[in-house]
């Protein structure tokens, strides 16, 4: 995702001279160094000062430029939260925050760098659009899509490689979910976001072999949420499982639960994610298994409902 983001940023920069990239001294890690090397006059490195990065971005946005702030998800969502809230969202400025290293997929970097609260925090800010693509190609599509909308955007990326699932002709529309598996006789739906979409697809293949036809829905835009698709699943299915590399409080599972509850629907719902705990350092896949986000755990969750 990071490499695709960096490459696409250069392509967009060559087409849109209003794009300015602000980095917080980790450009090699977030891959914004490609943009800085190509367009040095439109790249700013403010050092380890994420709050300043957002403040500068807000100022630049008032001049008609399109500033993009790049840093890690933990720092964007928490260290610079006040600046994003008050200086960007309150005046509804056209600032894009693209944050890498989301979730426990970060692995051995540990709790200090594992953002498990960022989607919840950003989702709660009025006027903020929240996007989390599923692979490298959807990252490219998502980046182009967020550049086309006006207003604050938070886009989360993963640190490590994830399987490719998108094709070049696949659509990516802000605010619209996507069916990856659909069946008229499906008994369950797995609703996933980000890197968990590929795991949900693997789980659905196993469930099909076990005689449990299962739909898979990707929600790449957490806000605005595709409520119509969520309600469609809730009305058709006997059970729904949400899967996210994030705390279950305030993220995808909470968003889906809110829609179902407000509609007065009684479909059973199971939320997979961090169960309101911090993880620990370790290999990413080992952590996924330990905290209930492995393919087998997804299968077991659907079976057990």
C-alpha cells in the first residue's frame, strides 16, 4: 500500500500543481520521498512535529492549495487530533491526511506504533471522510478519489504487504460498499475493512466448502458509511460478522451495529477486532491469530453464531 501510495502521489502531482505534501520526518517509511524528489518545491518536511504539519496544512488550504499530510496513524489521529479537529474539520478545509501503519498488522513495532483507535477517533470528527483501502491497487484508486472530493479526509494505510484483490477495471467510489462474494442462498455476511478483506475472502471460501454460503462485503469508506448496503445485508442474512484490524469500539463493528439497531432489525451480529485490549509486539500473522483476526477465527465466528 505504501509503495503504491507514493507512486500514485507522484502521478497526481504531475497532473495537479495544487497538491502539496507535508511530511513529519518519515518520508522514506511513508514513501512520500518519491514526491519530494520529483517536486521539491511542493514538499515540506516539518520534522517530528505532526501538530505543526496539520497547522501548516490548514494554512495552505486557505490559499487554494490541496495539502496532504503524511505520517503514522498513531501520530495523525492522537498527537495531531486537536489540530485536525479545530484547524481542519471545524473550518471544513480541504486537507487530506494519509496515515500509514494502521492496526496490529504493524507487528513488531509494538503498541506505541499500532494504531487501533484511529478510525474511531477520525470517524467522530464532524465533516471528516474516513477511508481504508484493501490493497495496493485500491490504494491508488482511493487516493485519486479523495483528491476529487472537497473537505477533510483521513485515509488509513497498512505497513506490510497484503494480497492483491482489485483489478484495474474495478470501481472505487467514496461512500459505496462492494460485494466481493454474493449468493442468493447465502446464510451469513462478513463485512470487512482494509487488510481484513482478503482474510474475509479466504474465510468465505472455506465456509463454502463447509456448506455455509457466505457473502463478503468490503466497506472501504467508514464514513460516510454505505448504510443501504448494510441494511440490505441485515435484511437478507441470518448472521453478520464484522472484521477490522482495530478496536471493536467505535470502528467498523460499531458503525454497522448502529445502522442495524436504528433500523430496528434483529439480525445477530459478531464483531471481530481488538476486544478493547492493547496487543503486543510480534510477527503480524501471529498477532492476528492471537487476537482473533486469523482466517480460521473468522470461519469459527460465522460457524458459532
